[in-house]
């Protein structure tokens, strides 16, 4: 009788073990929301990040990628990750202005020269200050584009006087720069800029050169003013829902963290490669690239200096050491030239 009971128990035990193994083997599925269109190099890199995670975790973590605002709009990406609408998200800090005061310092017009440089700066700033503004998500990594420069349609800009009264697209810090230069900033997300330039709603915009090809903006602009002395950047976050991150086993977290470090480098290089392609494309359309004289460049620097001072004052009023943050950004910029 006991032998018979034993034979009955063994199949049950094996069945439970087999079922448990199936449950354990089921992959962890994540969703990833990105505002970049699927054809953009930064979107392709995001897709490659998803593929690399699946490969290195041997299929234990699978990321479903949703580019082009198909899951959440650009201004909703961060909150979407916090609330769980998506597990991972990429967008600009500047699309939710005021939400990330410490990270805003990275976008100041201090003369960025490349995407590699700007990407190193934004990650160094985050690692130095670990701002609480990002504590409700798990930061995967950050990156930032190369020099943000002035592009215009129909009207060339060679001096500060040429900007006066022009309606120019800007967001976050770039909007403050436009106002300081004498223009009228118009807040528009990048996906809406093409038609706005086409229809004359705005006469130009501040953006990195890569946008001319990556977002086809070269088709609707005519002039590029090399305002490099006041070149700003726009920094991007890639974050994961905190609860989702904590649910991933430690060994898989370690793999993802290593991939993140590698992708920081890839994004910085990609920004620079796409800037080169964007400039080549812009020139191929017969458009003009305007070089500012040294004297004119200094005038532009003097005009935007209050933007930096105002940031410091604003941060001091919020209880931060604004000067310390800005000085760290400037030192990081020099260190990574």
C-alpha cells in the first residue's frame, strides 16, 4: 500500500516541479517608449539596446520597443514610466521643464562642441549630484546631442540685430537663449517643427545639425548660423520603472547595467556621426552656412550670460548651490574637450 502511495506522489511532485520550471523560464517582458521616429539613429540605438539585452540575458529579459510616440507622447514619457504606462522611456529633460532643475544645468549655453562631450558631461553631472528629481525611476543612462545652433528659413542671421522679432522654436533652456538674443521663442516638440517651418508659424529654430537630416529639417530651412560660442545641448534620459527594475533578478540587473555603460559611448558617437551627415546633407541642398566673427561671437556670449546667472539665482532660491552646479558643468565641459 505504501509503495502504491509512493508511486502516486512521485508523478505529482514531478508535475509541480515541471510546472514551476516553466514559470521560472518565462521571460521578463518590458515595454520601451521613445519619442524618436524609428528611422532616427537614436531610435535605432534604442532598438539595438533592446536586442542586446535579449541576447546577453539569453532571452530572460525581452524589451518590446515603441518608437515615434506610439505609447506615450514626448512630454508624457517620464510620468508614463513612473506610473507604469511603459517600463522604460527615452525623452528630453527639457520637455518637462522645471521637473529636473539640477539636470537643466547641462543644457545651458556654454559652448558645447560635440555629442561625445555633452554625453560625458550629462552623465558626470548625474553621478556627481545624484539629484532626487530622478529618484522615482531607475536611471539606465543619459546622453546629449552636439552643439545646438541657429537654423533659419528665408532670412539669414549674421548679427544679433537680425534676430530681433523673429519667431524661433525653442524648448527649455533654448527658449531662454532665444529670448536673450532678441527673438520670440515658440515652444514646439520636434515632431511638430517641420510643418511649423513649412507653414511659416516659426522662422527658424535652435537645434543640432543632425536634425537637418534625421528629422528632415534641412528641407524647410535655408541658413545655418554657426553660433558655437553659445552652443547649448539638450540632454536625454533613459529610465526604467523602479518597481519593474527591482523585480529583475540581480544577475540580470548586472548584465543590463553593463550594457548601459556601453550604450552611453554609442549614443555620444552617434550624435557626432549624425551631425556630420546632417551638415553634408544641408550643404547638398545648396543652403548657406554662416560663420560669425570673433567680435560677433563675443556679443552673443555677453547677451546670453544672464541666462546662466538666472539659473544660479533660481537654484539658490530652491535651496541648491547653483554656482557649484554650474561650475561643475563648466569643469566637466573643459575636462572632456
